[in-house]
């Protein structure tokens, strides 16, 4: 099938895009289209106007400082994956991108598009949450910052207002003696994850000084596992009870059952996936 007819707008600045988005009728931002275009083609949704962000140079920037890396919303996933300085500064992002779809998807898909789409089974929203990323947002009333913890509200629903666009994502840099890992289970490589995790640990003076566990495919949004993180912090890496970490990470969750997996399966596999990811993250952190 083909999409229903729509008008097409190609703004050259964030201000033009915000102004176009505030017009009358059903309007939608196009930020790569890897999720939007298929549902339009199946006539599951229709819009009066698409506002394509691909011509806005501001949204394509990658800026790295001593303590953070800021990635423009329209940076292609393949561009970020191949950006050596970015992947060295934010290893978890580079690791996660290798799991996103296939290379054809990553050539068109954008970092901001995936995060703003907020699919609870997607890797990048979980990475943003695990790293305490900050979302830079622009609207008619100006610009504001939203933490990842406040950004994801429900399935495909974020804190973005109807007339706002995501302009960039700021990822904190963890620094030396940090390790990261992404683990997921899917039916085939490139499929959305049935369950997955994005983890990070930092070691200081022989003990785990920081830990973060992000979960995807386990609820209506990406999730953190604060109780499991607390078990890790202050522990000697060799004394970590990986089974307890995995069980604690999923202990209070009630993932949905669907055609791909039952809730019980997701919890059982999720615990093992977390244990595997924490193991890899610790090993990487120990290598310095």
C-alpha cells in the first residue's frame, strides 16, 4: 500500500520546523522515517503534513567535551556507530547501535528519531536512561532540558509537547575504569528485542563505585533497576553475586505477555541477560 496524500515541508532551521509543527491540521515530524513510513504505508496513520528535519544542520552535530557528548537528533545511527571519538567517549551507545536493526536501517534511522519514538523494546531509549542522558527540546515557548528519567512516559509516548521537537541528546562521559555491555534476546538478529539490557559499571579503589542497569522489552517504557544497582555499588568485583543481581533487577517487574514471549519467560531470561551484561561490564572496567 501507499501512504495517504500529505504535504511535505523541508525547514532549514529549528525555528522553521517548530513554526511549521504549530500549524493547523495533523502534522508529524519526519526524523529518518524507519518507524513512521511503514505505518503510514499500511494506512495505520495519516497526516496532513510531514516536516522533514534532514536539512537542519544544527541537528546533525556531534560535540564532545571532557564530561559529556552531545549528539544532534538527526545524526544518523550509522554515522554515530562509525564515529570513533563518540564511541570511545560513550561506549554504551556504540555497543547498542550494533544491535539496532540492520545496516540499511541504521543508514537512514537517526539517534533522536529512535529516542523520540520511544519504543519500549528499542535499545537507544534504554541507553539514554541508563546513562542519565539529558534531552534538549525546542518549542514555540523556547528551549528546555528534560532528563531521560522524565522523558519516557509510556509506550510511544514522551514528555515532548505537540509543538516541540527533540534537538539533541547529551550523554555524560563516565571516564576511566568504566565498563559497559549490551545484551539482548531476539528471534533473529535485527529484530526488536524480546528482552534486553544496557549496563555500565565504574570501579574505583578496587570496588564498584557506580552502576547502572537499563532494561528494554520489560515494560511500557525503558526501565532502570535501582535495587540491583544498589547491590553492586561498594562491592568488590570478585564478590558480586551475579544471580542475585539478575533476579533483583527483574524482581518487581510484570512484563506483558504477547505472541513473542510470556511474562514469565521475559522475567526468567531477563535475569540471565542482566547477569551476562554485568559480567561483561565488570570485565571491561577491570581492563581499565
